[in-house]
């Protein structure tokens, strides 16, 4: 389906694609005047989106931190975050915590997270324990929990969602979950916000789902330690994520097999990133075929141009895990732009996208995906095709930024893994929906799914269904009026903030 609403990013993805096919023009160009102006445009937008200019003192690593600490150790608690600079809806409150997690290679790292608190909890105990009455003021309220795993925000320290005025996913996921009574515990992921490395260094292992799953799981442990009065140590929780975070949420379901956590009620992976190197290889074939097609109308699917647009970031992500790889796959021009322009500026997703839009010539070396370390990286970091603990709900848009048939294959291969036959895994595809719109399109589904699972008594059939369910059930949801709704690869929410003196802006 063609999108009737052209979006900036869609244009950017396409121009990335054009740049890929253009001939090399200035391989040595680091960041010329046009690039500089795009870079500044991106940085100024990003800076205006930060709740604190730069990262505030909260993100500095406390002296007591030591790499010999156990993961899940609480390092810092800010009980009541000052919401002046955030767009957090009235009634909700926020905390920030810092805790230890474990990176892919077992190194203990400090990580930050935010917690959004509802005005009143979703009453998950109603049916099972009528004596528990959260509206009575005698005992503090207990909150059911959703552990949120965010999608790509960038890879450098300033790109921490907890430092964005609208917490990155705003009314798409985190606000509605909190407004419906869930404590939302949202990790920034290691390397975003807090960093142990000198500035300008990427320590965030982008797309490393098992590392992200550690960050999510230890955020839950740490939040329970920080707020025992409001979060039961065995209270119910669901892990949920989108895109990069969709892969992470799936990783949380896999992690439960090895490190089970009390209160786990399932995971929701929306548009999950799984095998991104395979996707890039597929995308190259698809783009090559379209270029040679006799019919000029043969279109390149959005997922293919998206995958190709991710290459430089994927290469940097391989290096974040295997430093010896040293960004070998980047072209000279891309290497210079990444290292000498984006990295020193601490540019996040917006700036990254803008900075690479203008880079002419090849951004990557031919066959870079054939490198042994790249293959090893994908094996180490991807979720899917492993043992997991259900229930797991996988949601995807039919026009998503990832190829539907590859995700179907991931689901099928996951269900063929010995031990998974009895685990509930359901995949739902949403007709006509793209990468971000699918979050909204599926909202009644995921919200209901979470409420049902956290409400079920922990020993009931409806929870046991998780370990005794159907693996690989698939369905397609046909939406209403889908050709008339807003389409685009990006979100179409833009939550904007104004200072107190310009509060009149909120009237619109
Ligand atoms: C290539 O980029 C360099 C560095 O930005 C610049 O000095 C040079 O003029 C550019 N050359 C061409 C042909 O654009
Ligand atoms: C809010 O942001 C302003 C600058 O934009 C900064 O001076 C101020 O300290 C911030 N307030 C809080 C509470 O973080
Ligand atoms: C583990 O990975 C981190 C990057 O995440 C790196 O800084 C560190 O040197 C690695 N440690 C070992 C023992 O490989
Ligand atoms: C809960 O508490 C409120 C206020 O104290 C009371 O009116 C209500 O009857 C209680 N409900 C139950 C189920 O105990
Ligand atoms: C990494 O690659 C860059 C660019 O090719 C090169 O200049 C640098 O020497 C390499 N570093 C190491 C440690 O190999
Ligand atoms: C990194 O540190 C240098 C020197 O201390 C400073 O000039 C630069 O602004 C810093 N960059 C970021 C992104 O904080
Ligand atoms: C790329 O890989 C293909 C297939 O493995 C091979 O035929 C081709 O020679 C390779 N090209 C380069 C430049 O290494």
C-alpha cells in the first residue's frame, strides 16, 4: 500500500537508498557544509527534547560502583523526579533508578531506568483477594508492572529515553500503560545515559537482545528493591517492547528459562528485530531484483530500504561487541562521518539519520555481511529460534520495517525447538500497518492481553496456558478503514513541550 502521507523519514530512507546506488563522489568527505547544517538541525532538535540539558548529575556513576558487584544491585534512587521539563500527564509520577546489569560478555555495568507511577493501580487482585482493597487508604497501593523495552533511540550516552521530555514512546506505550494503572519500569539499556567509557565512545550494544534482556530483568529486580512498599517481590509483570525492544522482550522470554523471575506473566514483542544481518542480505537481493526488473513499477518494499539504511549502525554495533572488528564494513566516507562527526557530537537517531542522508557514495563495503565476526555477532545477539517461556505475543504490521515471512520463519523455527511445543506463542499481523502505526492499531489487543495475564491467579489455568499452550498460532487482523488512516514509517505522535511561561501552547 502506498502511503498517502509522505513523511520526512520515509524520504530519508529513500534517499539513503539512492545514495547507496549513486557512484562514490567524495570518499574522504567527513562532514561538509550541508552535512554540518543537517547535523546541527538534528542536534538542536534532540537537545530541545532533553529534559535536562546534557545528562544531569543523576547519570554520574556513584563511587561505590564496582565491577565485582552482583547484577541487580541498586546504585541510586531518585524517588520523585522533578517533572517540570517532562510532558508526563497529570496524575502520573516518575522515579529514576540506577542499578547494575550484565553485558553480553559478563561484564557488570551500571544502567539507568525510569519508573512511571499511575495515580491508582490497575486492580489485578480484585477477583482473587477481595480483602485487598486498593481504594482504601490504610495500606499503600501495590502496582502490577510492565517492563518496557524501548526501540532504537540512538547508540551514544545522550540517547537515554529517561532524559527525553516525552520518554521517547509517550502516548504510544508508556503513558497509556501508566494511565491504565501499571507501574512502567523502563530501562535506558547499558551505554545510554550511564556510561563507564570516556565520552564519545559507544558502549551501547545495539540490537544485542540478551544484553537488553538483562537490562530489563535487572531493572525489575532493582525497582522491586527500591520500592518494596509498592511493588511486591513476586508481583505480576509482563515484558513488552517494540523494534529493538521487541527483540529484547523476546529475549526476556528466553531468559526466563535460565533465570526465572517471580511474577513473570509473559512477553509482548511488537515488530521485533531478530536476524538483522539476514534481513540486510535479503534486502540487497530484493533491491537488486527491483533494479533489474523490466517493469519499472516493481517497488522496493519499505522493509528492504529500511534494512539497508541500518547498515552503518549495525556495523558499529558489531564493533561494540567485538572491538577487534573495528567497523571494518564501513566505507571510508561512512567511517569518517560516524567517527568524526556523529560520535563526537553524541548524535542520536534523528541526527544519525540526517547525517547519513547526505553521504554520497557507498556507505558500506561489498560483502561486509560475509565477515565471520558479523555472522558470529548475529548468532550471539538475535532472539528467536531458542527455548523460551510463554506466553509470548508477537505483533507485526503487514507493511512493517521487517519482512513478514522472515518473522514467520522465526516463529516456526522457535516452535520447533525441543521443549517449546507446549509454550504459548501467538503471532498477529495487522493489515496495512507500518512499524509505528501497528502499536496503536494493536493497542486494544496488548492492553487487554496484559490485564488478563496480570489478573490471573498465578496458579490458574489461564497462566498455565503459558507453559501448556499452542506454539505458533497465527492470525491476521483486518482493520477498519485502513486506507484512510495515517500511514508512515515513523510515529505520527509529536508530543511537544512548552515552559511555564508559554503554557498557553498547551491549549492546542
Ligand atoms: C571532499 O571533502 C573534503 C572534506 O570535507 C573537502 O575539503 C573537499 O573539497 C571535498 N571534495 C569535493 C570534490 O567535493
Ligand atoms: C529544565 O531545563 C532547564 C533548561 O532547559 C534547566 O535549566 C533546568 O535545570 C531544568 N529543570 C529541571 C528540574 O531539571
Ligand atoms: C566486554 O565488553 C565490553 C563492551 O561491552 C568491553 O568494554 C570489555 O572490554 C569486554 N570485556 C571482555 C573481558 O571481553
Ligand atoms: C474498598 O474500600 C472502600 C473505601 O474504604 C469501600 O467503600 C469499599 O466498600 C471497599 N471495597 C471492598 C471490596 O472491600
Ligand atoms: C581501525 O580502522 C581505522 C580506519 O580504517 C584505522 O585507521 C585504525 O588504525 C584501526 N584501528 C585498529 C586498532 O586497528
Ligand atoms: C566530550 O568531552 C570533551 C572534552 O571534555 C568535550 O569538549 C565534549 O563536548 C564532550 N562531548 C560530549 C558529547 O559530551
Ligand atoms: C561476495 O560474495 C560472493 C558470494 O559469496 C562472491 O561470489 C563474491 O566474489 C564476493 N565479492 C567480494 C568483493 O568479495
